[in-house]
């Protein structure tokens, strides 16, 4: 397939925010099916940065390696200065997908724009200010002192881009050819990224639910089916290709909305946490391990020990909170029944699988639960219009605990979906921000998890395992890094 040469202005007008690489592809075509797709092409908006990196379109100054280490990417190094700033040197010979060199000025303009627009870019060390010193050198000043700037710059909020009018142009191994919001992205190899001739054209399709994704893989419609439901694996045994199962650093969890009257009482939240059996959830998913806290056990800052499952203790807490068990098996207080709505979303099939298990568990302690499934999880979570919400989150995408513990739990945090507020916790996170000693950061992260467990604004459930279907065309592909690095420079065809 040959793509015509387009001027940057024509490309921007033609594809509304995307750029066609100006060289032919010689490695065929593949179709990738996923249950999620970037909602837009502007990395400064929402979670787009995470999705664009996952899709192979965007890159940051630093990235996380397959081994889980923060390593240079568009940057060559980051060095702290005596005045609290950092000096970042750019890697040589890196280009945007229109052939424009990556310069310090371009990086500074983009990341300052992101910092102003996106609260997630301010979570770990406050606002970051970028200043170009020369073409290859940046000075970075952080609002809060930090010793982990490379890790922060590997967070999903910081892809590097340049704006051509309203069109963001990125540096990743693939460039956008066309974008249909909510449906698909057509991509072509970035001609200005080393090894472009070996990469295929890609159609990335959003397939709304896991069952439909499995059927698309079985029929040969997609070459990669990312995150298949476990119950579909047996029907795919005779499908041409292979299924790869791999552990991920995500955590499945359940937000508890502390603004809901019944859930404003930490005794009720702790009772719910005690009533849910992580082992039963693992059995339902047929994969994964019970969570111990906010982070997968592969991280040194993971919580130690096991989370308790104790129905008697759960019932005692509800009794103490004044919720009496009625003859119909549902608890009441002041004439009001203890009824809650539990949300999940189909983009993560395991969460829907968990709903009946959790409903049954809570019924066992006298809590009536109805279930809802939403196609728009971020909208529901942000609105606060829920009681309980099953959620999947990569809790350490840059290999450090600070982002998740601040972004989702500090009182005024942008993604404090549970509405929890704890002044002592906020103080501890301020201490974590300023701490540079690795062991001290581990200790603080574990203390933070203990504080969360004590008041249970969230219930950490399972560290999952995911399943990916691969056609013979992608025989050499190996998944890693959860879903943060799905489409990578090494994605080539076996044809």
C-alpha cells in the first residue's frame, strides 16, 4: 500500500488532527481488536496520553522497559541541579511523524500546555515548568521537590507532541492515517522512526465487548484480540493462531462512594471489604491472584500479607453501625433498607464477571445489590453518581507508587472518585513527594495503603491475568507491560 505525500496543512485538514507518514509501507497490514480506544488525539485531554502511548502513536521522554525499569526514550538523561531544578538532555536524531526534529523548544511548548490543561500531569510533583536552554537541553522546575523526575516523565500524561494548527503530531512508531472516534484508528508506519519499512499498516478497531472480540478473532477479522474473556478461550482452541496469557500490573478494585449516605460510615465500607472473597473472584475469572493492596506483588512497595475475608466480622460492623438484619434478609436502619448499586464496564470483561459474585457475597451479610453496566466508565466515575464501582487500573505505570496514591486518594485529587478525605493521608503523600530514598518511599507507600485499608474508600480485589489472541501474522508478538505498551516498535508481521 502506497500513501501519497501530503503537506502538513493538507494532512491536518484531511484527517482532523492526524498526520500521514510520507513513505510507503512494505510489511502488509494487520487488524487489532481491543475493547478500548483513545477518545481523542490530543494528549493534553483526559486519559488520551495513556491510550496514544498504548496505540504506538505517542512517546514520552522516558519510558518503562519490559523489565519494569524507567529508561531514557526521547530524552538521553535527566540530572538534578543544586537549585532544585533538573536538566534534561534530549536523545539525538528523533523526529515527529512529519519529519520535524524533536527540539527542546517543541517539548517545552507541548508539556507546558499539557501541564496547564490536564490535572493528571500535576499529580505527582505538582505543576512542571519546562524551559528550552538550547535545541537539545531543557530545564525542568517542579512545583513540589522531587527526586524521581524520570519516573514522572514516564507517566502517561506526558507524551511529546507538536501542534500544527489544531492537529497534534507525535513521535511514535506509527502515525495516524484516519480516526473515527469510538470506532477505529487507521495507522501507517512513521517514516521518520527507525525500522519503519518492517512495520505493517494497522487498523485498530474498538470492539465494544469481550464476547464480540472473541468472535472477531475466531472468524479471522482481527489479527490480535487484546484482553479476551476467559470463558471464550475454550471456543478458540481450534482457531488458527495462538492464545497468550500473561500477568499484568493492573489491579481490579471497587470504589466505594463515601458521599453515599450509607457508605459515608467507614464501618459499612470495611464490612463490604471483609465480605468479598478475593479467592472467589479469582475462581470466577479463572486467572489472577488475590490483591494484597494497591499494587501487584511484583513491586517492592506492594502491601504485605493477605486481605481478610471474615463474614462474622463484617456482620458485627454492620450491627455496630445500626443496620439491623430484617426477616427478609436485608438490613435496615431508621426504616431504610441497605440497598446499593454496583457498576462495572464491559471494556474490562472480568469486572462484569465479578458482579454476581460480589452481589451474592453482600447479600450474605444483608446488603441488597443491583448491578449496572456502563459503556462510559470515566463519565460515571467523575460524576459521582454511583454507590460501588468495579474498576481496573494500572497503579504503577511508571514504576513508582506516587502517581496512583496521589491522583486517586488525596482530598482534592482530580480522580478522587470515592470522595474520600483524610488530612493525615494528605500529609503522608506530601512526605512521599519529597522523599528520595528508595526504601523510605517503599515504607511510606505501605503506610499509605494501611491508611486506605483502615477506612476502605476502595476495596482492592485481584491482580489479574489477561489473554491475547494472535493470528499467524503476529506469530512473533509477545505482550508485556499490561496495556500500556500494546503497539510497539517491534510489532512486525510474520508474513
